C-alpha cells in the first residue's frame, strides 16, 4: 500500500481507502447486508485500506454503526472519516452531530470530520468555530470539507483561527475531471489532500465494454493487459497517480475489495498515464 501525507498534518494515510456510501443503507436504514459489509470492510483493513469514510447521512446513521462494528476488533489503527450534513452546520448542531457520530462509531475521536456539503444559509464562520471546539476538546483530530468550490474553501480557511482545512472530498475519475480546472491545482498549491469519491464513476469504469465508447474501453483494456491488471485497477491507479489525491471506492463483494487493493503500490509509465488522460480528455 502506498501512503500519502494528509494535508500538512504529518499523518500518513493510505492512497486507497474504503467508502461507505450505501453500506448500512442509502437514504434510510437497511441492515440486510450488514454481515457482508462488515466482512468486506475488515478484509479491506487487512489489505491495507485502513482509511474508512462514512457520513451521518448514510443509511440514516446506520452506516456509521456498521463501520463501528467492522473496526471494533481491528488489529491495526484505522483512520475514521465521517461527515456532518449541511442541515446540521449551526454551532450547536455540529457539536451534537459529532457526538452522535462518535457514539454510533463507538470511538473516542473522529480522525477526519468533514462538512458534507456547503450550506450558504449558515455562516461558515459559525460552523468552523464549532469544528475548532471539537478539535480542542479532543473529539475530532482534523477538519475537512466535501464538495466545496475554491471560493468556498477560501472562505472556510479564512474562518479558522487555529486549525487548517486538511482535505476536500470531491468526485473525481477518468469520466469526471472537472476538478482539474481550478480545484485540484488550488489544493495542490495549498497542500490540501483531495479525497476522490466515485473514482470508478459508479461502476462504469469497471465494465468499460458495457458502458464506454470503444476508444475509451480499448485503452483501458490495452493497459490492463500490459500491466496484468483489470480495467478497474487501471482507472483507480490513474486517479491516485498524484501524491495529493487519495481515492475511496466502495466495495461489498470480497472479489471487488481484493481487486481495489491491487490498484496501488505500482505505477504505470508516464507515457501510459499521458495516453490514458488524452483519450479520456473532456476537451476532445
């Protein structure tokens, strides 16, 4: 497993973590696949994917409970990231949400607490005051955001008195490269880690022949054959090629967890990254 520094914290996190959207339910609680999800998360931890990202909104909180069960007897340190919903960004609501997440996760400190989406109706300064209070009290280790634009990040950063924004979690994949225009360069300049969600474009890059035009499917398969990997592994490796980016694919099936884990720890040639980027260019 490759490790990357989280922001400027000095903490190392794996280049590939595990996402939990849909684990424990989507917009409501669903415990029908809990055992399978727990087994998948535990396997991922064993394979080095020791960063797990969830949110209070996932499964109406049940996702956090499932993650809590998966890490309860972990033999290695697991880096736990969760998110506070945009409707809970007032000072008291942030504190309340964090404590509820800690209870569901059954941990004492949230390693990375992120604002899930910006909420223009609540001043970011108020939210960040609560986030810094959580850090001061030892309930949160680091502060992050999610789905923030450059201007929203700048406002959030200016609202902090003592702490720093260490990460921004955004959608990023070969099929969704919008952050490359301004957000990714900004984060690299400010030493802020980009956490890429949906790095396989919701499965489209896992089955390229089925979902992609021929030219894109062909290049993925060509590189997969060249490096002895799968198209998914090529796509994930491309996302994490930058040291400022980590990815959090979600997997519940054992074979997918193992496949994801095999997507890092190696690099393609610069020429192959360039060719892949060119074929998937948004400006073609």
